[in-house]
C-alpha cells in the first residue's frame, strides 16, 4: 500500500506538471506575497534554514544521540534514523521523477533564490512529516503520548507547509504531495526494516516492539502462558 501510495502521488505530480501552469495555485502564492509581515517572514526564513539539508542532518543526529542516551537501546536509534531518512529521501526521488519547475520568482516575489525543476514535492515538508512519523513510532510509548505527538506534529507539518508557499518557492500541491509521498515511503519501508534488516541484525538491534504489526513482549508471554 505504501508503494502504491507513492506511485499514485508521483503520477499525480506528473499529471499536474503536464497540464501546464495552474492559475489558481499561482494565485495563492501571489496572494501570500501581498500579505507578508515581518513576523511570518522571520519564522518562514528560520524554518527554511533550520530544516534545510544541514539543519535537518543536525536535528537527526542530535535526536539519535539523545535517544541513545535516554533509551540505551540501539534498536530505537536505528529505527528512528531509518524512518526519518526514508521519509526525507523519498522527496528527492519524487523531485527526480516529476521535475516540476518552481513558481516564477518575479511573479510571486520569492524571498529566497530557489530555481530549477525540483518543486514537487517539498523537501522541507517531507522532512517534517518523516520526523513526526519517527517520534510517533519510536519515541512516544503510550497511546496518550502518541496522540499528543500526532497532534503537535500535525501542527508542525502544517506550519512548515505554509511557510514553503509563503516564501514563494512551492505551489500548494507541492506541500500537500509531500505528506503523501513521505508517509507512503515510510509505510513501505517499515515491513522491509522489520522483517529483513532488523531481523538480520539480531535481537539487540531489532525494530521496537511498538511498531505496527509487532506484539509486545508481555503479549507474547501471555500467549505462551495460555497455551
């Protein structure tokens, strides 16, 4: 299902690209350019640089370091890193497949220089989506923690997506597609990690039991006692 979701989203990007410029989408970018204010501009630029390639790598490394120290579990750290990496890199694959031209900088009064055929999907938004997935799957342990993380993460993704359009470097469909592409890639990756990679690495580096489809140790022992 994850692979199918990725393929459908990429196909939608190709269809959007092939149908020519979207006046409605360009209108959204232009309208935002006319309503900019210093506070939103500062926030958008901070997210642009903070979640850029260098900033994203630093965030992942620091998160992995903290997770390793806090959990003392290599499995959690490796799973976290793999989920974020796959979700983030999926956007680069999508860019290479679709090759959509960025919004015209002069028309939307873009605040940062972004050119080329890499508009669909948004890498910044995809990274935010992947980071949220990693925290929900690996860091959050209880149902309440997962629910809170999901809510906070959804707000984060929405803010990042908004800033990409606000800066004039993406169309609305670019940031929407990022959510689907990153999520689809992660859903396709989890069974591979759990059944092939983690299994080969051995018991000390297996994927956490909280991942979808894996019963926790307590459940396994209970099942044995019943038998």
